[in-house]
DNA sequence: CATGGTGGCTAGTGATCGTTAGCCTTTGAC
DNA sequence: GTCAAAGGCTAACGATCACTAGCCACCATG
C-alpha cells in the first residue's frame, strides 16, 4: 500500500534533513512514507516508533540514525504537504490568463492534490494539534497563505465583473472545503478517476462563483 | 465554554449509560462536555483521564464512578453527535414539500449543526480511528445513513427535472463537504452569524445543483 | 590488513497513563 | 442514631513509549 507522489512537486523542500544530504536519502524517504501511512491510520499519538520501524524492516531505535525525533517526522510531513499544494496551485494558475480559467485550474489542482495525496491532506488537517508550537505557527501561516491565494482569485473575478458572488469570503471557504473533502472519500479503485473528479469540481466551482453568466 | 445542543435530539441514545439512569446525570454530562473539549484540543490519545478530571474538579480515578472507561466517553460523544445531526436533518426536511426547498433546508441544518457543534463535528471526523472496532462499525453506518439521506434529495430533484446535475454522487459529496468544513473555521465571535452562514450556504447549494433555472 | 564511519541491534531508563484497590466522608432513609 | 450507598480520595500496578547508551558488523578507503 505505497504512496504515490505523482503530482508536481516543488523544486525543493525547505526543511533541512537531519542527516547530511546524499547519505541514504532513499531510506529516509521510506521512513517518512511509512510514518505518514501509520500516522493517518492510527493517529500521531497512537503510532509508536516501533510501528514505523517495523514498516521499513527496522527496530524502533534504529530510526534515530535517520531521524531526530518522532516530532520531526510529523513536522516534515506537514510542511512538505502544504508546500506541495501551494506549488501546484501556483503552477496551475500560471497556465491561464483568464481569471475564470485561472480559478478553474486552481480548483482542479486543489482537488487533484487532495485525491492523489489523500494521506498528506488528511494528516495536515488532523494532527495540527500534535505539532510542537514552534512548528505549528509556521505551518498555519503557510496554510493561510494558500487560502489567501485562492481568495485573491475570487476577488479578482468579482472585481472584473466575471463572478457573481454574495460573500467572497464564504464562497472561498466553500470552494476550498469541498475540494478538501475529496481527501476523505477518494479511493484509487473508485468509479471516478482523479481527472474526472477534478474536472467536475472545476465545473462546480464555476457554478459557485456564478461564472459565465 | 459549554456546548449547546439546541437542535432536536433523537428520542433516545442507543448507548446505555454505565450508571443507572437518574443518578447524577448532571455530573456525567459535565464530564462528557469536558472530555469533548479536551479530545478536540489535544486528541483522544493525547488527553489523560486526569486532564478530564481536572476540568470538572475531580481526580482522574474519580471519573470511574461515573464512566466505565475512556473509550466509552469517546463512543458516546460520537454517537450522540451523529444522531443529533440526523435528527436535525429529518426535522428540517419535514418542514418543506418542495424538493428544492427541502434540499435548501437540509443544507441549512447541516451547516447550522457544524457551526454550533463544531467540537462534536470535529471529533467525529478525526477520532474515528481511535474508536474500538465494535463501536466503529455502528458509527460508520450511521454516517453513511446520513449521507444517503442527502443523496436521495439530490436524486429526487434530478428525477423531477428541478436540478441540473452532471454527477449526483460528486455533487452530493461537494454539498456535504463544504458544509462540514464550516466546523473547522467557524468562530462564535466571527463576522458572520450562524444564520447568515446557513442561509448563504443554502444559496450556494442551489447553485451547485443548478436549481431554479 | 588496519581503520573509521555508517547503520543496525539489545538493553535499559524514566516518564506517563488507564485502570483497580481500598479507604474515608457525606448524606439520606428508616 | 444507624447503616448503607454514593462519590470522593490516595496509592499502586502494569503497560507502554520515546529516546539513549553502548555494542557490533559491515565495508570502503589507504
């Protein structure tokens, strides 16, 4: 039950690895992926270092040769996740000039991320409270940045007279939340493909903002 | 920071109290409310019985005079929550004949619940994994029932030619998820009141299903 | 063949926590 | 006034965990 990060990734993660770069990066990645899966399945507090170790054929204490602490695992997973969406968002918006198309692309990217990176998305929304305060504030700021970027698109459409929106704030929340929800119910072996869902949600977004007359 | 269950409550909860009915119901309620708040704040695994006790001026072990286990607290909170939404949903739908209005009322009730019972909603989506298997399946079934009830409204509107919907399934998910999201960002002291938000989301729902031409 | 670093292991430490045992005080019924 | 139940407490048990200490095997480099 491996993870696939097939979506566009940011050029580089900003969190410095605890171990000198170039030294067993593959092992570290495998640990991160295993931790993600277990954190989602059993929760952060409900997952032991031994669990994570077992998932990569190690004993718990051996993990400390690759990772500074359990907390570091959580922090890195969460920041990696948000930076990924945000990068995908920026890339998607940049592919269009028209504000209507920009919002559509943004929603598609949002949905695609939440379908393809279900676990990351899920963790991000659920384990914020288990993040040490020093990490938490940074993560929250990144999330707010992302939301603001969405909000700007809605505002721009309204300003240009292309969207008919009663409350830009509530509408933006609705747009974001309906896409976020995909992470909860999406299944790889479900009826609808990621692309179909993304396209459909793009349509729904257009309806929400009253685009195209 | 108490909870208000101002919505219609189901006739009776299916989880039998550990203590004979009628004996110190008030104390037990206070424990449940404290547990809810703490579970949301620190997570189920991150909350100790001593924490809960302290919140109601008791020592941890004293809780066992009122409650069978920590697990029971979680299970009761979750089932109480779902039964509450579902009851509110049924009551809301019953106030209208027209399918369009029924869906609008259902969305309003959904949003109202998620704004007023933020903590319950949050817990319900986050701590499913910490529920003992025997409780979990029942809770999941109740949640599915609730979703199905929404889905039926969408289908009915489509069948009556009142809604223009490409995928009833995806549209229903979008409707539910945007409302569920309210629980995450709503604040009692925020700009918008519960009623304003509920009304607005009713409008958004009508747009999503393409109601009213 | 030395050697030193990398990465694995076992054993253990100290802390935390759910839960139980057992005791004591209050209170209300008779 | 007696007595039992209800409900509070402290103490302690047994588990579980994150993390550390310290050891050893492998292996590349000279």
